[in-house]
C-alpha cells in the first residue's frame, strides 16, 4: 500500500497494518541499531522504543520523506542518543579501515558497475552433476554465512541498500558516514560474499563439507 494509506491505517489503529510494516522493517531496524550502538541487546530496546514513537507520532508524519525513511531516521536518532548516554562509541569506517577481516586491500571498486552489480559474476558450475547441483542448492546458505561473518556496519549497509533499496546518500545520513564510505564498505561486503561463492566452486561438494556432503 502507499505511504498515505499506511499512515491512515496506522492512525486508525489498524493492527494488520502495523503487523505489515513491523514485519517488513523490524529486521533492518535491529541491524541498523546494532551498528550504531554496538550492542544487540541495546539495539532491540532502541527498536522497541522506535516503534512506540512511530505509533504515538504517526499523525505528525507529513510525507516529506518516505514512511520507511522516516522510521529509520527515528531509530537512528534514538540509537545515537542511547549510545551517547551509555558512553558507547558508534562504529566509524573510513576508506583505509580493514573492516576487521583483511578484505580492504583486496577490494577492487572496478569490480562493480555504477549500479553496484558485479561486472563479472561469481563463477558458475558448468558441469552439471549431482554434487554440483547439491552445491548450487546450498549457495544461499553460503551467502547467509558470509553475511553473518561481515562486520556489523557492513551488514547494516548491505541490508539497507539491498533489502531496503536506500540510496548511498540516505544510508550515509542514517549511519553518520560519507556516501563514498558507504559505497566502499558495500563493495567490500559484496566482494567478500563473491569470494565465498567462488571458493565453493573450487572445493569438493561446493565447499559444503561441514554440512554432511559425503561420497
């Protein structure tokens, strides 16, 4: 539904509308709050406070931004306030940061086009065999594990761009970093995922030995 319709239904106390927007945004809100506060427990509390603020203040939503961006902005403000109150330091990343994994020096920005897509996709399995088919079915598990292993800030950036379709400038405002920084961290996250997929192609059974793939 449109933002106007969602606002009206929320103003009327429509529980189905709230369930819909909650289900759509809550995972991303928690990841963003975790990146800003450095604590999953605090992030969950901040996210709950955000939803309370959304419900109590929905009548003031004027539509100057999208409803989604409005909710994210409320959370970002609350997360930063909470971080300051508890003496936490919001994670900041710059172009030279190692991202905690040694990936920074191996990322080539030219690997991606202007839309952020890989110029050369991860390797595909040319020979169709039962083992390769099984590995292909496990590709999503490989991607999921790679995302979980990313630094918290990179997870948040990937989520906001890929899942929520926010522009780099919008993500930068929420996280308090530059748009260029957002793009660098996004490239590093995608490159790490790409390497995991490519590595799976070169290992027996798609690199999924730990998941019980045996001859």
